[in-house]
C-alpha cells in the first residue's frame, strides 16, 4: 500500500507521435481478455479449516443489519489511531472493529517496536526455522500493538521478474519454490500469535512503473499497466508461492494494483473467483491494496471482500444500494463478511485477552500518547540471528576474512554510519526510516515522469541502510550501524581505527599500515518507483579508489536487490565482498560477528548477479508497451512473453554465465557432497491429482511422492551452516533445465557429516496442464536430480522415475 498522494504528470512528449484520433479507447480491443468466472465461491470450511470459527462468523453475520454488513467491508478513517486501515466496530455486538497495519519486517510508523530483517534478507538466510521464528516474533509485536491484520509477511508478489523492480526486496526470493516455503512458514508464525497474516500482492504486480491508474495533464485517464500472463506461466511461476500461503491458512490476501489481461486485479473474476477461491480453495478474505479498487459492483461480484483505505468511493452506501436493488446478491455480501470474520474468530481475536484495538498505534507518535512497548526479550536472539544469516559472502581471497585481531583498520564509505532520525525530513514520515527516501515517493509512475518529480536515486548517501522504503519500510528502536559495532570491537581488541566517511568519494588517503580497508556502500529501493540502476558510478569509484591503495580491501554492500560488482570484483586488491542486504536494526553487530569469525557466514543469494546489466535482457527494465504509435496510451500493456524464464531460469536457458549464481554464498569452511539417493514413494501414482479441494488446491498435491537424500561433510576447519539445495529437471519440452525443489540449512562441525533429506510433493514434480487445468506428473520418464551448494555448483546428479 502507499498512502501518500499520487499526483503524477505524464510527459506529453512520450506519446507525441500518437494522434489522439487513433488512440484505442476501449480495453475490449485487447487480446487475452480475462474469462468471466461467476458466481464467487462461498466460504465452506474446505478441508476442515476454521470450521468452528465459520459457525461463529455466520452466527455473527445473522445478527447484522444490511448497513452493518456493508460497514464491515470498507475502511474508515479512525483519528484515534495510526493503523494503516480501520474497519469500524459494532458496539451493540461487542465487536471493536479491526486494525490493519504495515509492514513485512516490523510494525511500521510507531515507537517501541523492533526493525527486523527485510524479506530479501530473510530469503538470503534460507533458514526455515529462523523464518518461522522471525514471523512469530513479528506477529507478537503486531498483537501487543492491538493490530488484527499484519500487512505482510509474506510478500510473495512481485516474484522478482524485473531485475530493477522497486519492491523485490520485500519478497524473499526470485524463485517461487523458495518464496513459497518461506511464505507458508511466515503465515504460520504470524497466525500462531493470533494475528491475521495478509499475504500480498495478488498477483502479477512485478514493477512499480505504471502500477497506478492516473490522470494526465489533459485529464485523460491512463489505466494501470496490464500484466498479460499466460495460464501455465501464471501457475508455474506467479501463483506458485500463493499455494503455500493458502495451504498454511492465510486469513487474508491483498489484491494488487496491476491489471491482468486488461482487467484490474481487484475485480478480476478469473483470478479471484476462479483461481484463488475456486482452484485454490481459499477461505479468507481478499482486501484491496490501498486505492486498488476501480469498480463497485464489479469488484464485489469478482470476489473482492474488503476495500481499503475507504469504503466511501465505490462501496459504502453504494454497496448497500446495490444489494437492495439486486445488482449484488445479499449472499455475496454475507460471504464477504463471513470471510472477514472467520479468521477473527478462529484466531480468537474476540477474546478479552486480545489487546485493545490500535492500543499501541498512536495517530501521531511524535505527540504525547500512551506508550506500549511491543518488544520482548525473547525476540532479541531472533532479531540478531536473522540479521546475521542474511549476509552473503561472495568473495574471500587470501584469507581476508575472518579478521584476525587486526592492529590497524581503515574504514570508508557513506554507508558505515547511522542516518539521523530527528531531522525535519525524517519527521514527516514519523519515525520510519522510509522517510529517507520520501524524495521520490510521489512518483508513482516511476521513470515515465521526467518532470515535477525527482527521479529515484540509487543510493542513500546519508547513512547505512537497514530496510527499503515505502509501506514496507521498517521502524527501528535503534540502529546498530557498522561503525558503531566496529568501534565496540576495536575497544575490546585494542585496534587502531582510522575512518573517513565524510570524504564521500574517498579520494581519501588509506593509512599504509592498515591490515585491511573496509568500504561500506549501499543500493536502495522503495515502493513507488523502480530502481534507476543495478550499480552506481559514485560508489564504484569509491571502491576502486580505496582498492588502488590497499591490497586487502573488503567491501560491504547493503543492497535492496541485485547489485552488480563487475567494475571492481576482479581487482585482486578487493579480497572480500559481502552482500549485506537489509539486516534490520541489529545490522552492525551482526556484521561484526561475521567479520571477526564469531560465526561463519551462511547466507546464499536469492537472485542472480549478472556480470553486466545487458545479461538480464528483457527482464532488466520495467515494461510499458504503449503500442507502436502510442495507440495504447490509455491502456499500457506488458506481455510476459518470457514465460517462466526469469532470473536463473533465464540465465540457464540462454547459457549466460552469471557473476554470482542464484543460491551461491561462501562460508568459512568447505563441504563435500556424496551419497545421492532418489526414490519414489508409494506406487501406482495417477498423473493427475484426485483429491478434494482444500486450502492450497487438491489435497493430494501436497502428498510426498518422492524423497531425495544426500550426505554433506564439513571438510574445512570451522563449524558452519551449509544450505544444501535440490534442483529438479522435469522431463518435458519447454521446462527449465532445472528448478529449485528443496533446500535444507544444517550446522555441521568440522569432519562431521549430515544426511539431508528432501521431500518432494506431487506439485513439485508436476507441470501445469492447460488443457486438463490440472497439475500433471510426468510418469515413466527420468526426472533429472541435482544436489549441491548453489544453482551451478551441483556435484551430485542422478535421476528419478515415478
Ligand atoms: C490471460 O490470457 C491468456 C492468453 O489468452 C490466458 O492463458 C490466461 O489464462 C489469461 N489469464 C487471465 C487471468 O485471464
Ligand atoms: C456505517 O458507516 C457509516 C460511515 O462510517 C456510519 O455513518 C454509519 O453510522 C455506520 N452504520 C452502522 C449501522 O453502523
Ligand atoms: C527446526 O524446527 C523443527 C520443528 O520445530 C525442529 O524439529 C528442528 O529440530 C529445528 N531444526 C533446527 C536446525 O533447529
Ligand atoms: C477530470 O475528469 C473527471 C471525470 O471526467 C472530472 O470529474 C474532473 O472534474 C476533471 N478534472 C479536471 C481538472 O478537469
Ligand atoms: C456512491 O459513489 C459515489 C461515487 O464514488 C459517491 O460520490 C457517493 O457518495 C456514493 N453514494 C453513497 C450513498 O455512498
Ligand atoms: C541526504 O542526502 C541528500 C543528498 O544525497 C541531501 O540532500 C540531504 O540533505 C541529506 N539528508 C540528511 C538528513 O543528511
Ligand atoms: C570527488 O572529490 C573530488 C575532490 O573532493 C571532487 O573534485 C570530485 O568532483 C568528486 N567526484 C565525484 C564523482 O563526486
Ligand atoms: C593494490 O594495492 C597496492 C597497494 O597495496 C597498489 O600499489 C596497487 O596498485 C593496487 N593494485 C590495484 C590493481 O589496484
Ligand atoms: C599487501 O601489502 C602489504 C603492505 O604493502 C604487503 O606487506 C603485503 O605483502 C601485500 N600482500 C599481498 C598479498 O600482496
Ligand atoms: C556492460 O556492457 C556494455 C555494452 O557492452 C558496456 O558498455 C558496459 O560497460 C558494461 N558494463 C559493465 C558493468 O561491465
Ligand atoms: C502482446 O501480445 C499481443 C497478443 O499476442 C500482441 O498483439 C501484441 O503485439 C504484443 N505486444 C508486444 C509489445 O509484443
Ligand atoms: C578432522 O580430521 C582430520 C584428519 O583425520 C584431523 O587431522 C583433524 O584434526 C580433524 N579436525 C577436527 C576439528 O576434529
């Protein structure tokens, strides 16, 4: 969501070639119209989910007047709190209302909360237990603040199609399997605290550019760009992680800003009624992204259940009227309300022990208010561990790391120090760090707007980055910056430190006796704009300047997405490089534990780092197709013609050697892999699933149909966690050569061995059959099986036949 005003002027020059006479004026012009799917499936306790709660919800709905029902579907402004969204209460029934609040990495825009690692950082940890623990602690903070619905995690759309995507950092990974596993665990973690998880954004919203409907300078309406996605790509890539979130019982799902085959995602009956509530058996409610509703009757009939931030524009009195005059069956409204209330009762938010609505969400945290401390002691190790494990070491030569009681260290770079949190610019957006990027917030149309609006910037030269910006921005209690933490360590070790952060481009002098020179740079991203570049000259020059003077230069990059390093990575003086991602408030201390070898780094890249931007081809830049002569000006198009070939699937298919491949990351030890086994489980599998629909699709899609095992040995000198990865090549024309289908992170001591077991579910080995509209196993042929430490370091290979 994105609550600031989105005022955008489109550059007139952009479509200067288009004669307004020739503009297409009807979206029915376009191919691939979305098939209508009606009526909207009603909540049914499919698979037994929330059965008791559904009874309670329906009994509750039975007591409501028509107007009360309507009011449960639309947001209202509540000046008493700072919740991002409010549903008004019904005092006569003792229902206090609902508070919905950001964000995916901590409760946003309030005080006395922790800033956790961001989605990309959690993804880079590849640690399932840690992902659950992070979500559980996050959920606890939402609960104690009186929030009913946490707006993420999980954020699993965008999946990461566009390398420059402005919100990719909010998600876990550019791989849908990886993302799906972490999404399911995050839903469970949040909801185990009694807070409704909101999984977002459904679906196809892969870029910020052209995401919102706007009016141009001549007051012509320009619709959101249309994501034209074919059925099998939809299932095998974009929908994939939503299966896991729905299976885990997510209580809400946010529909996105984009259009899908020219119909808005929040009123797309094929996706909401047909796919989400039909095929996937989803039982919760669909809430609009903030301002993503574009029609009243249409969105209700298409399966949207709640609008935010306000019911007033399309629903409210108009929804009541539409039910009265028969445009919308009252049963649909009843279903909307039942879907909103079932998770509420299931999670026992009606219990007196649930904190009062918005109790810790002051309308303005800078004015006097009741202080509600949401932080607990047991969260501290989780914050720290998740900050540590998302660091990915990608280069380590000459044993540069870990540092060994250095005598002299020199520190450089704008990213080493904490930014100020008390300047006017920061106050505007309350206590949230996102304010540091507010400069380009109002540019909702991304790089189509060269005027009246600063372009997105590549770096935050003001200080270290622990989160991305926008509605996903984390709010910190404090920031442990790299410099603070290194000072602490130097005090303990009696190390001589030299530093120069002010001399930004560091023509700065490197003290000749330095054991190492550390350089801190960053790459930022924020909702509302796609990134301008995957690297920047300014920071690259800084690194080269230092490296030209010191033969043990260690580079740390806080990166909100892919960051290219080819301007200096092969310089032998650059001895170590860490992608430090977005660690949250414990950033510096976590980094120091890795730099000094208190722990081995254990993260792996959840994306592909290319040698050159051009290697990403068509999946580098956001797409806006306005037609050859600008005739689509009112209806921007985006054909997802690359299919499932994004990130490593694309690099593998085109045989492009990346700089650092998906899944890559070093530890301080070495591992060997042996003993691959791959076996099917059970016999006489049918090619298609036969089960009933439960949340997450047909029940047997979740059956384990094969297992793979491998042995991993630590052949190095120190204990370290290794992420062992399983990739599968499905024996069917048009499928990627290999796709991630398992990962396990295990701590292994020197000379010790661990057996890793992967369970393959029916869906993991199936392809989407567009004719049958089912997931189909490929029976009687050999699946290729690969196990190793990254998507390109796969020493174990074998086959599997079902
Ligand atoms: C979009 O159109 C493609 C091509 O006709 C089709 O395969 C796909 O199912 C459509 N998706 C939706 C959501 O309508
Ligand atoms: C429904 O909401 C409207 C707008 O907030 C409010 O004026 C009205 O009193 C509410 N109606 C009921 C029955 O709660
Ligand atoms: C992860 O969690 C599971 C389930 O709680 C537990 O059985 C397992 O031991 C944990 N693994 C690690 C490595 O902590
Ligand atoms: C723009 O068009 C809308 C809808 O036609 C109209 O309500 C509005 O007044 C117009 N605004 C301006 C500035 O002309
Ligand atoms: C219906 O919608 C229109 C247009 O958004 C709005 O101006 C009007 O106030 C609404 N009517 C009711 C009764 O809510
Ligand atoms: C942040 O950096 C920008 C330029 O990069 C500068 O204009 C601004 O004043 C800085 N803000 C603070 C708080 O230092
Ligand atoms: C780097 O610093 C020098 C000296 O302070 C200055 O002349 C030069 O313009 C700076 N370069 C950049 C790219 O900022
Ligand atoms: C490496 O650093 C040394 C100083 O230690 C310097 O003399 C040399 O030119 C540097 N080499 C490169 C390739 O930057
Ligand atoms: C790096 O530079 C130092 C100081 O000039 C020198 O002692 C050392 O041998 C150099 N190391 C390498 C690997 O070149
Ligand atoms: C990428 O390739 C282009 C075209 O070959 C070249 O101009 C550019 O310098 C390269 N960039 C990097 C970072 O190597
Ligand atoms: C998008 O796909 C449609 C249907 O295949 C086609 O007519 C249109 O030209 C495509 N647009 C681009 C930019 O390829
Ligand atoms: C690992 O095994 C090697 C060879 O047997 C032995 O030399 C070494 O001490 C062992 N390391 C540890 C930490 O046990």
